[in-house]
C-alpha cells in the first residue's frame, strides 16, 4: 500500500479570507481523534492580518471558520489514488494570542462551541 501526505498546504477560511497555514498543531486536528482545546496556527502576514489582530483584541466570536487539510492518501489496489481533503468546520470560536514576528504571525482558535469534520474524496486513476 502506498501512503503519502497531500502536497496542498492547509488553509483556514474566515469570512472572505483564506489563510494558508504554515505550521501549528494542524495534524492533531486532522487525525480524527480527540479534538484539541485550541487550534495553534502559524501563517504569513497578509491582507487578513489586520482582521485577525482586531478579532483577537476585541475577543469577537467568529460564527464559522473552516480548516481544510489534505487527507492522507492511499492507493486502492494500484488503480486509484485518493487525493481528497478534510474540511473541519469550527463554530463560534475566538481568535486569541495574535502575535507578529517579522512576516510570520502566530495565533490561536479557541473557546469554540462545536466542530464538524467532512471528508472530501477525490480519486484519480493510477497507471499500473
């Protein structure tokens, strides 16, 4: 069995902003086990940064944000490769601990009410 990680970077969608995630505890969220109390995120400074900082300072709740991560892929008898993803919807969360160090920002998603995982499957044929 062939297993490999997807090559797509995880993203977080908050409102109209889609933020590419550079690091954090994303793998803990994608495993399907117990849901951690906090989503730790590292990302690059961008158009979304002022809004993240505002949300953190004002302790405003975000009605819904979606973390999308590549799902671990496995071949199916050498005929198909699953290149799907996992969408993790986090409801009524707060952005906390926003900090900027040069072009790298770190922040947390916490105090959420509900989490829902949805698997998005995309299978492609693999030459045998």
